[in-house]
C-alpha cells in the first residue's frame, strides 16, 4: 500500500510539474520513474529474468504474472527514455499504464 501511495504521489507530482520549466519537469519525471522501479524491484526482488509463467501473489490480494511484470519493466524503460528527452506527457502516459497494469481495478460481480 505504501509503495502504491508513493507511485500515486509521484504520478501526481509528475502531472503537477508539466506546467513548470524543464528542470522541474525532469525532476518529476525522474521521481515517477524511480518510484515505479522501486515497486517493480519489490515485486520481482530485482530479478530481471522473470519467467512469463511465474505467478506472484501480493499481500494486498493481487495476482500478477511474469508477463505482466516483464511488460511493466518495458513501460518503466519507455518512461525513463521519455524523461531523458523532455517528453513529460509521454512519460506520464507510460507511468499511468504501469499503474493500471500492476494495480488493476477490482472486478465487481
């Protein structure tokens, strides 16, 4: 929950700095990417060789697959690249997609 809060805060900060200058925008971008990396590492224990069939059950009841985690890293990498060239809006979109992938909305029955 704390990690999700940190990522949500980082995403909000990233959105909030879009109107600011390039240096502030880069800091917000970097913070959002770093927060996503922290969450990814906590889920994978830093293992970059995740089997697509791997299953992870989180303490908050989410069930994630290796495929989801592998794609989450792709999104982080894309967000980091977008940050490095000053494309804050693109980075925000990748971080949002990362959030949706790893924190899906509960389905109502």
